[in-house]
C-alpha cells in the first residue's frame, strides 16, 4: 500500500521551486519600485518641482464701512444684511430738520450779501456823478471869484463879497476832494472783481456750501456696489461722525490670501499663474489667478499679541506668509465666492523672473476698487445752488456799469471852464 507524504517540503521538486518564486517576486517588487522611483523622479523634475501648493488659503475682500459724516438721529434704514446695494443708493437717512434750517439761513445771508455788494457797484455811477457835480460847483465858484476880484478894483464890489467868494471856492474844492475820495474808496471795494467773485460774496457762498453739504450728508449713500454685512444701525439711534453702521462687501473684487510656509516662498514670484479650487464647489470648478503681492509680515508678527522671541524662552515654529492672489473676474461672476471661504491653491513657479515685491506705483487687478465718486455730486449741487442764488439777487447791469465807469474815469477830465460853459 502506497502512502502520501503530507509535508511538501519533503518533496524535492517543491522545495526547489519555492525559493525561485520568492526571488521572482522580490525581483518584480524591486523592478516595480525602480520604475515607480524613476517615474516619480521624472515627474518631479519635469512638473512637481515647479509647483507649490497649500490648503491654508482663504477668500478675502474689502469691507467698506458705512459711517456718517455728521451727527444725527436715524430715521430710515433702507438695507439689511445679505441684501445687495448699488453705489449711490440711499442706505441710511438721518433727521435733516436742523440742517435744513441752517441751510436756509445761509442762503438768505448769501442773497443779502449779493444785494449789498451789487449796491457797491451801482454806487460807482452815483459817486462819479457827484464828482462831476462838485467839479461844476468849483468852476462856478472860481468864475464868481474872478469876476468879483475884477469888479473890486473899480470899487463896484465890496471887499467882503470878494472874501465870501474866495471861501466859496475853498469849500467847493474841499467838496470835490471829498467826492473823489469817496469814489476811490468805493472803487477799492469793487475793482478787479465781479459780484460773484467779490470776497464778501465768496465768504457767504462758503457758508452756504458748508450748510448744503451738512444737509446732504444726512443721507448716507452706498460707496460701492456690494452686499450688506454686519449691520448694527437701528432706527431712532443717535449716531456720531465715524461710527460704523454697516459694512458693504463688493464680492466682484475679492482675492485669495494663501498662507505659504516660509520654506515654500523661495521660488514664488509676482505674476506667476495659480490654479485654485474652492471647498464650496469642490474639484469640478477651477479658478485661475496670479500672484500679485506678498504681505509685509507673517501672521504672527501682525497678530494682536505678537511673539516675543527675543526673551530666549521660545520654540522655533515654521512661519507662514500671506501671498495675495488675484482671481479672474469672469470666473468670479460665474461662480461667486464669499469672504472667508477655504481654497486649495497651486502656484506654478516655472517662470521665476518676476519680482519679490511690486514696483512703486504698479497697478494691480484689485486696486481699481479703491475709489468712489458718489460724494462728488454734493459739491457740484452746492455750486449750482450758489450760482442760482447769486444770479437771482445780483444786478445784471452792475458789471456793465462798472466797466463803463472805469472807461469814463480813464478819459482826460474836462477843464473847469468847459464844465462851466456846459452848465
């Protein structure tokens, strides 16, 4: 009877094939490791070494504060959190009663000043006519003195009449000089300026402009187009200049702050392309941007309680530096991002000829948001109102009368005898 040996190691063929199988498997494993190492090495030297990535990146943006420029009581709030507002929309309204009264008083004072200044220009003609009248009186007095002096030689006129005639000439000369000084004084107030350019009118106009702006500032417009956030103002609240009432976030101008480790910054330069993925949309949405700048310090250096490493009692920690990345506006409109969302960032560092810091005055894609024109119309409206008040209260012929009087004074004065004959 034949018995089978249950132990395979007792079989010479099985014992000889097992080491060969192990060697073959180890060879295949080593070959696979070599292929994988070669593949990774090729990938690293051709692709991976030109990329720096981080998941410590977040969406950031401008928080435009809405703050009053004048004090007052809130009577209306026209926007709430999460609502979108357009630049120039009236967001908060303050009680304008006191400002309107001050504006009315300033406008009335400007009108009165314009009328008073207009009267100065009209007085130039009146005083010039007075000078001519005093010249005629002086010419007549001199003729009377001459005739009486000739008649006194023959005894036809008493010496007392001659003395009275001589006193009359002196009085006429004094009256003429007084009239000339009054005319010169009035010209000093009116020459080289129109009614609108007169210093008194300009001072009153400045008060109107100030009152107009104070009244207009009772309506707080949205400086930019964006979403309302962090609203704290309530109807009936008494606010003071500078108090933050709410924030407006323009989401079309957000950017990403990627916090890279300091050991990753060696080859990152301004202008390098960046691919980004938001946790909100996952990997199916890819954003494209570029590096536009580096923060001036690490997060710990700008924290509320910065590290005091100079004490010697410290532990070295790898620091992170925020790198600002601008996003494509078209992609932002297609897939909006909110401030604070997490991002995955991958910077391609193949092109390393860029700068570590932007040149002075260089523009960036996000700098255009730092301007608003909604407040400029207040000044234009104030100037228009001032021009209307001046035109309504000034004498339209005053400037022409001044020019005519200036031309008349520039001509040679007529002789006293000619004035006497004319009279």
